[in-house]
């Protein structure tokens, strides 16, 4: 009888412990959760001062977007995380469990920057809205936007936006030379006709 009472008493407690352990493994925001990211991929921001390149982890799953940069204690100046929201919509970011300040860069579907929240406060639960429909967010070390001249309207180059440098049409040097020669010949003919 004593064993049965112990089992009846212990069973709910044991079930609670097992549930908590299972929840910790499935909750991507838990400190001990293992979350996989895509990348790293190069991401280039075309600024008025010139291109700025980052190497970005890609958060393209629900788990990786939920985890984001949580619990990280540092970030290199050229590191970033690119959040792919998969559909264009207004989004909000918060800094819960994020230990370092970040610049939050909201990016439209065409790769242009819609808005920047500079030096977002670590550990804050305040919602940081995009204010515009966006496809993605780029998170970089706090203050890097100002340091590198990144501003709203700048173009972000990455395959997600169809603006990847690899997608640019390449112009063959011979084609360029042939085109310049043809243009010079056309100019010569125009000048000769004008002289007659």
C-alpha cells in the first residue's frame, strides 16, 4: 500500500519534470536550446560611402527567428544575422534575452532599407516595429549603422531580395571595347557629315 501511495504522489511530480525537460528542448528561447541557422552568407549594403560587407547567419525557420541573437555575449563588427520572414508584412522585434546592443535594419522585399533602430537596448521587452511591410531584418552590432553610413533607402544585396552581386549581369570586356569602337565610328560619321 505504501508503494502505491508513493507512486500516486510522485507520478504528477515526475510528469511535470518530464514536461519541463521536453519544453526546454522544444522552446528555442530556452538558454540550453540548440537552434540551427543557415549560412553564413555574405550580405552587402550599398551605402553612399561605398559597400559594406557582413557575414550573416540566416534565421529562416520559426525556431531560429524566435532565438535570434539571444544569449550571445559579443558580436564582431562584420558579423550579422539576416531574418527571413518568408512573406512581406509588418514585423516587430524585441531584445528579450539579448545581452548586447544591436542595430535592427528592416528591409523591404526589393532589398531597400525601410527603417533602422540603432542601439536597441539589451534585455528589453519593448516592441520595436518595422512601421512598414518588410521581408527581412538584418541585425548588426550596435552603432555599426552610423559607423558605416548605413541609412534608410540603401540597397541590401543578398539572394533573398534578388539583389545578390552574383545575380548582376556581367559585361564582357571585349563586348565593351567593341561597343566603344562602334560608338566612335558613329561619332566620326556624324562629324564628317556635319563638315560637308
